[in-house]
C-alpha cells in the first residue's frame, strides 16, 4: 500500500486539480475546465469576446460503452 511507503493525508473528495473542476452527483462525475478558461480569457483580455460554435454538442455524456480506444 502507498501508506506504508509514503506519508499521506486524505484531503477528501477531489474538487479542483490542474485546472479541472470535478463535481459529483449520485450517479455521475462532472469534469469542467470552466474556471481555467475564464482565467485564461481574463489574463489575455478576451473575457468580453463573443462565443464561437464548437464541433461537439454541449453537455454530451460519455459512457463506457461509447468510449473510443486510442
């Protein structure tokens, strides 16, 4: 076990890590880079820019059976 090799501290459920926000519901885990993107837009002075269409539908759900093996 890792505890035997390293000094560890349980910080609870993951909320934010490396620019990725993590939220949990009963049956799902949601990941988002919203805060990271907003920080980048603010940093570059682009916060008030208009949005652009992206080639994937918003709120697309990915299931294990749909995942693509790389």
